């Protein structure tokens, strides 16, 4: 029986703030303060950088140079890890996962046929065409008709969501073991209009209306949450079934596949494709590299048992992935891990009618993603509340969460301000004078001498910048080799724009990475809320 908006009561209304399945408790005061840490650090660094540019210009340049050097090394290791990941994918694609299970079934704690997949697709204002495409791709998964239930999690705020859910249920019910749709009511107390709240509502409904009524064994149910535009690899759920069945820690594990932002790559503005290249490379690198800690992203899986133990998704969180892992980490006293599924899935990227609209849409998407900056405060609050969980692994997780957040905020401030403002205030420290370079007969010699005999920070900045440009080209080559085939050949203009995007990447990342991150962190610092906004991923 589908769950419609006529029934506005959550399945567990009592003590919603503290119920296992009722969503998020009220945010404690210390956490509200801790949420502002990334923004506070970014603004403190900005003020100190401006002051240092006047009083200690060379010291500030050296700090910027070390940030640049670290970024270059990060790019280098990401390029290596990306290559490792591509090789692992080729190997995983060659495996028949059911045959491998038959070979390894002596290790299994769960029979293959007993594993059931609950796939939740939260969506809001997604086109029917995208949802049909997603469901068609999902229906080709092994054992979908016998071992997969789908919940299309609709939002009541979308006017035709119930009728859309009914239509898709009629069309795809025969392709899956079960097909449900839920309609998440708007305006529930303590909730934001966000993916996480929709997920929590759908799981509540499933637990009450299906698990309890049928007396299902939740220990054998794997929950997968996926974006509405996700297209899984054809063998993804076979590999997931295998790993769930043989894992001794199946109820302490998240499963994550690498994302390729190639779903609509040929509709993305050519100047913006380099941003997708960068994102695809680093998501792969985090999964493939043994020296980095991977985190769930976009579409991921965990057992229903772990989800229940962790208290379901919170209903006031925009960045649900990291938040859910942190919740599970503390619910299990730090025993949660993430396992890789090296079968990539496709995701769509933001588009626009022109480059300006594309940048605006990407800015909006990054602003939403950057709301994950609050997870630094959440992690710190959980450590304060659970001192018995403090350990090396906990600090490693905290560092992983804080790393990208602080690098995109405070790190970008140091790098940008530290490499520009000192020269503006003290032109005499510049290693190269433009007028002298133009007048000099041996321009290359003058440039080399100027860089060699100047402060070491200039050499570090130059070497780091050149290294990152080279590695961005490497990322582009790697990305070209794994993109979906084109319907039409490249045009000269398109090729030129993709080539020009490499030197323009600094400007693009300013508008679609750094600025929205700083805005999100500032809003968190000031306590200004952010609502979920769907960004345009259409081909128009």
C-alpha cells in the first residue's frame, strides 16, 4: 500500500527528538557554536593575511607557498591513485560475482538468496524522463525481480508528486520484487526540506508498514540511497550482494562505488567539463588510495540493522552522507568502516544555457555541498559527548572531515591572498618587473634570474603552480579515456574551449568552489540556514 500525503503523522510520533526512527534531536548548544569553526577560521585567516601582507609580506608568501606545495603534492598523489583506481575497475568488471560467491560461500554468513536490497530514491522536482531512465537502469541489476525493493521517495511540496509516484509504480512494479512510493509531508516540526528528511520518512514508513507487518529479518536487508540521476554499473548490486554475504562486519560497514560525473558530460558547457574532471579524479583517488580515508558520497549502502542502530537519517541535515557515517561511527563505538565497490556509477552534472548560467548553477550546487562544513562541529560535539570513543581512528576521521573543508576555505584564502596582496602592498619584492621584462633583450634569462635570486617562496609558488597545471592535464587525459562515447564528433570550438579551460581553471574554481564554500561557512558562522535547492542538470 503506497504511503500518501493524506496520512500526515510520522509512524513514531512520540518523542520525535529522541526516537530511534523519529529523526534528529534538538541541536545542543555546544554544537551550534562548533558549527561556526570553519567560517571563524576562514575569516580569522583572511584578517591575519591582510595584516601580514602589510607587516610581514615575505612570511605570508612563504605560508602561501607551502599551501601551494601541499596542493601540488595532493594533485600528484591523486593522479597516481586515480590510475590505480582505473586498473581496479577493469579487474572488478571482469569478475562474475555470483560465481565468485559460489567459490567463496564457505566464508558467507548469509545465503545469496536471502540478501534483500532496499533502494531508496529521494527526489524533488526531478523530471519523469530522468526517473524513468534511472529505474530502467536499476531494473537490469541481477535478481532485481526477486531480491530488490524500490522506494520512490517523493516530496509533498512538489504538486504532482503522488500522481508521478503512482504512474512510475504502475510502470515498474513488475521489474522489482516490490515497488513503493512515499510522499514526505512538508512543514514537519524540526525538519528542513532536504534529502535527509525525505530518507528518514521513507525508512520510517518501510520499517512500520513492511518490516513489522511481514516480520522481516532486517539483518539481511541492505539499504541503498541513491540520487535520482544515479545510473549504477550493471554488476553493482551483484558485487554488493557478494560483499554483504561474505563480510563478517556487514553491520559495521558502508559500501561506496566511485562516481563518474559523465551522465550528461556532452551537454555540459565545454569550459565547465574540467570541474567534472577534477571532481571525478579526486572521488576516485579517495577510494583507491590506501593513504587516504574514503567517505560516503552521493549514493551509498549500509545494512538496515546499522541504520536502525544509528538512529536513521537526521531530518535537519543537508549533507547526509558524512553525517550518517559519523552517526554510525559513534553508535558502534568507532567500529564502522567503508568498503569500496570498484564499479563506477554515472551521475549528472549541472548545466546551463550558457557559461554564466552554468557557473551560477554549479555555484548553487557547491553551496549546498559545502553545508557539509558543519560536520566538523558535529564530529567535535560527538567526541565531547563520547570521550570513551576518542582514539587514533577518531582523530583520523576528524582530520579527514576537516581537511577538505578547511583547505577549500581557509587554505584558499592563504593561497590567494598570500600570493597576491604582498606584491600589491610591496611592489619591490616582486621577482619580475613587467616593464623590465619587456625591455630586456634576454627575456628568458631575466625571468630565470629573477626567480632564482628572489625569495624562495616565489620558486615554490611557480613550481607548485606548474605541477598542478601538468597534473590537471593528466586528469584530463585519464578522463577522456573513460568518458561515454559521443554521438557526434568534437567541433573545433568545443575542443578549443576544453583546452582553454585548463588555464582558466583557477578562475572557475574561484566561482564554483572557493566562494560558495566560504559563503556556506560564513552562513554557518552567523547561524543563517540554507534550504535544499535542486540545480539544473538538463541538457538545455
